[in-house]
């Protein structure tokens, strides 16, 4: 689908929970190329909140209402629970609508590739919302790697760790496989996507997945070791039970290393009600959180030189989606890339269950 002229592209958003209200709706609204036409939610409280935050938006109770008036929409965004991603994306594509799906796109790589094939057959955009590719720390690391300062990278450590000793409840912590909950598919989707983006395909996977908290059903403390085809080893940590947080990134090369603590500030800003605006600073990190680059020094004692964090840019994702719809350029994140990440996540699950290393 291309050639929509200069008018703003009309978006239907399915779901107004955490993903829909804190991420997708604000970022869609911030794009001059997009307009949020309809929010699908049957929840009265969420409708009231969306109406206050998005003046003029329309509402629907069922996703099927979007398919029924597909000629009035240019894009469907699925911010609904994980278990609904595949059936809703399939229905939208069969109705002739381009689709953005929140991660994970599916439970299996086979399902993701099936959706990719359907989108290709219909000539429609299908993209996966991997916003963490536009975290400032990740953009900074990509810049450092491009400059070659680290030399040949040997090991990549990446963490999304939290201290949440009490369960929050909901489908994300459910042990029902149909819900696709747990940290492996939640935070692991980001960590694996970033590792593959930086260092290429995986050839071997080893994982440990534990359920630590009393009453928990899904994994809440998980580790994945990935060996990439190019020789880099990625160690990926995700936890809700980390009483002391490790570095967000620790990247070791044969010339230097880079260590970075702290999370990108964009999520916290969005949750607090801040919104990206043209000409206004966005995604800027405080200097105290900048990473350090050096060799042989400890960053905890001020060793190594500070590296200014590139501003994070979540709005860039939807800018690229709009360009893809208008001009037919590749989407910012493809379903094929999401399937490759799911290959790793599925291998990690098998590894953790059997206590073995899995080759891809």
C-alpha cells in the first residue's frame, strides 16, 4: 500500500492498556504523518482516559469493526494481549489493512513467518514494534561500534533487570502458555532483537529460566547465552528479582570496552505524561548516566572516558512506518527479523527445559 498523498494516514489502535496508552497512542499522535482515528477498547475507564488524552478520537468495541470500515483506515496497530497478535494480524491483513504488531509478534517463529508470507502475498506492510532499537544507549552503542573504537568485539552483556519482589498479576505473569507471558518473551524479545541487530545471526543458544517469586507462574529470572555466527558471544539477563542492578550494557573488544548503567529515559517520560513535540528536546539523558569507554579501568571509580548518550528517538519508528506506507520503503522492523528473534527465544526455552545447548 503506497501513494496516500499528503494527507495524514489514519490509524486504528487495538488496545489501550500499558502498550497502547503509554507507547503507541502518544507516538502516533506525535507523528505529523499519522492521525489516531479509532481506539478499540470495551473498557469504560480506558475509553474515558483515551477520550481525555486524545480529543476527537473515535471508539470501537471490537477489532472487527476496523475491518468492516477498512476503506477509512490506512494502518492497524495491535497493542492487545500477546495471545491475540496472530489471529488479529491475520484478520487485518486478510481485510487488506497494513499492520504494526507489538512484540512479540507471535509465540513461534513459524507463526511469524506465516504472517510475513500473508503480508507479502497481499502486498501489505507488516512491522513489529521493537522500540528499544531507538533507546539512546543502544543508538550510542551502534555509533561506537561503527567508529571501531572497541576493536573486534568478543563479548556483549545486556540487561533488563528490575526489583519487583511482589507480583503485579495479569496475563504477563500467567503460566498459561497461550498467554505467551513471562520475561523470556517480554524483556527477552527486546534483548535478543538488539543482540541480533548488533552482531548478526545466532548459531547456538543456552538458557536458564527460573520462577523465583512466591506464587509466580511464569519465568521471572532468566539468562540467555547466544553465540553469533561472527563469533561474538552475547550474555543477556532479564529479571524481576534483581535487588542490585547490573550495567545495562558491558561490551568488551580487543581494543577497549564500553560500560553503561541506567535505562533509557523515554519510557519513564511517557508514563509520566510527557510527549514528544517538534523542536523540543526528547530522549535526552542526564550526564550522570552516560557510559564510559576505556581499557583496563573501572567505571565505578571514574575510569575510562565518558561517552555522551545519543538522544533516544522512539518517534523515529512511526516516522519510518509512515514513509514505508507512502513510499514503499522497507518497514523499520520486519516480520522476518522478528521470526529470527523467535528462533532464539524458542531455542532458549528448549535449552532451559532440558539443560542443554541448542544449535540453530
